[in-house]
C-alpha cells in the first residue's frame, strides 16, 4: 500500500468496526479497514462484551480480509473507563462543557487500568517494523504504556474531538500528567488548526515546552503535532445517494412531504450537537414566519447514544419535551413541523434522506469535525443542490466556507439562515455546492489516512524525523 511500504499497520481504538458484506460501515471504518487489509494489519479494541473476571484472552477474527483482536472488559471497567473517564470526564471537558464534566478518582483509575489492559493485549502482537496508530480520547496514555513495554515502533495518535482551551483543560485533575503521555507518540493529529493551536498553547504555557512549526518539544522528546482534517468517502457517498435503496427512501420522503421543503438534521443524540438550540432556532423561525406554517418540515434523526450516562438521559428528556411543545404549539391536523425520529437508518437510506432535504441543518455547539455536514454535501443532486447551514464551531466550518455559517447559540441567526436558504436562487446554490463538493472530494477519507500515515512513516526509528521530501 502506498504510504505504509512494507510495514504492517496496527490500529487501536475503543471499538473495532468489522467490515460487513453489505458495506454498511462508516467512512473511518472503511478507510482503516482498507489500510489494514492492504498491510495485513490488525485492529485492536474492546469487544463490547462484559465479562465477570478480566482474563486478557484475545478474540481473533477475520472478516473481509481485516483481522481484528478484541478483549472483553469487566463491568467496573465499562463504568469507570468508558461511561466514566471517557464519556463523563473527557468528552464534556473537551467539548467545552466543564459544567457537565465529572472528576472522580475511580474514573481516572479505571481509565488507566483499561489502557494498561489494552497495552498488555497489544504488546505481544507487535513486531518491530509495525506502525501503530491509536485513535481518540479513550486511549490517550496507551502509547506511553506501550513504550514502557519496550516498543520503539513508529506510533501515532489521532484525536477525533476538539482540544479544549488551556483555561478549561487545567480544570482536569492531573491534566499535565495526561498530556505528557502524548509525548510518547511520534505524530499527534487534530482535525483543525484551532485544536492544534490550543494544544501548542497548553504545552508552551503549562508545561514549558517549545514549538517550532510542526515540531513540539518537551524535555528531550520532540513530536510532530499536525492538523489533518478527516473526510468521507465522497465518491462512494455520492453513489450511495443514487442507489436503489436511496431512491426508494427519497421517493417515500418526498411523497410524504407533498411538495413541502424539508430541513434535515442527523446526529447522535448528544448534547454537543446543539439539538436543543436547533429546535429553539427552528421555533424562532416559525414564530417569525407565520407564512411558513403548514409548509416547512424539520426532520431530525437522532439515534440515542451513551444512554447509561445521566447527561444523555437528560438531553433526551429535554428534546422529547421540546419537540412535543413545538409540535403542540404549531401543528395542524395535516402538518407537523418537527418529525423527531430516534432511530438510525442504513447508510444508503440516509443518503436518500439527505438528498430529499432542501436544507441540511448542522448546528453543533462544538464538534471536532462533523461528518454529517460533508455527507449532506456529497448526497446532493448537482443540478438542484440543497443548502448547508453549518455551525461556525464545527471543525468542518474551516473547510466548508460556502455553507451558511451561523452561531448555533443564536436563534435569530438560525431563523435568518433558514429563511435565506429557502429562497436561495439555483445559481447561488450550485456555486456554493460546487465549492463545498470540491473540498469534500479533495480532502476525502483516503487523503486523511495517507497524510497521517505518510508523516508517521517519515519518522526514523530513533525518534528523529526525516526532513519532508
Ligand atoms: C466523532 C467526532 C468527528 C448518524 N446517524 C446515523 C448515522 N450516523 C452517522 C453519520 C456520520 C456519523 O454517524 C457521525 O459522525 P460525526 O462526525 O457527525 O459525529 P461523531 O459521532 O460525534 O464523531 C466528530 C468524527 O468523530 C470523525 O472524526 O467528525 O467531530 O465527534 O457518519 O452519518 N449513520 C447511519 N444511520 C443513522 O441513522 N447509517
């Protein structure tokens, strides 16, 4: 494979995604699977299963040429590591929600214990020439733990969520200990310059490190910290949008709308996605525009996630009540303003739903990147594309500058953007869409994977970095 030469790739992430014959996998899983298949690599992660006593026994499996190695965790591990430190501590803090972040010693202990378990599991699988790529906030200290077990392989880490400003990060007990572990990697990647800038700021101000271009030094360790925005498989997504399943879904949705324009939102049910603010912005639009009553429909698809965490139970209850209230206030016997759907759809059908929508409404309060914005663009009909309304606080806003960029906290801005999008002339829609599609196609998922792995391959085994060719 192009970037990896003869090296084998080992990917480690919280969960593995096994390829399926139906191809119904996310873009990240497809991209990593391809690299794993071509390099005869291994994907290591939690099986999703709970065992009474941790045994460390590895479950090996191979699907469609991709090898996976999984371990079962104990219930306490899941509580402290996954529901605890990952999703009650780091996720809210890294999404600027220190009001929701919980700091408990048990969580930190569980997080380190599970990372040690992953290190023990992975260590015997590693051969000297392998390149190791650790994914996301569940696994920050893993590289350090692998180094402690004597592995001097090339090691990279990618953070899929924002890096918070220094002033917020210092609220985390033992923050510098956690950040220090990132210096065990050779390359650390973020989606955007903003997250990268916050990381550098922290290292300089809090740790006394130094920054020289992409090189960040702390003590005797120099690593590369880069912005490397993730993408989607754009061509494949555009094809999915005209597949038979997508066309069926498109027809079904359009029929049900009876020529009314549809706005679509698609998000895991998560407080970071700004769903409450979105509903309020839409309610503001309905209030401002009585002439649009009985006309526009907002379809919000929000499959529940992390339901064991209280803040997720709360946001779900809030949205149930809010959707009910707005529908109660504005509905008529033959029109419901919000179709609020708590189920997920297969990817092809979802692509058909995106294509049926005149407006994609993507309004996270903070988002590392946001792939839904890119999928909405890729699924549009080039001859009659819809309009993307996008939060400035999504990483994707750095690339999709031809979206209507809004502040998701402002219901007025949201209302104005919906009004503008509904009446946007075809030539403007086409111009904006073409510019966004060019970016989605050029910086796609393969581009992301290659850019990161090339950086990693250029690192020499003594930890020094070869100058870029
Ligand atoms: C994290 C970061 C970053 C959603 N509903 C359905 C469905 N989805 C798919 C979407 C999209 C994916 O889930 C969500 O990706 P996002 O990027 O929007 O958000 P997170 O899940 O929070 O992902 C994020 C990402 O990692 C990658 O680095 O962009 O910032 O938070 O692909 O389509 N898919 C299907 N049915 C659904 O109902 N098939």
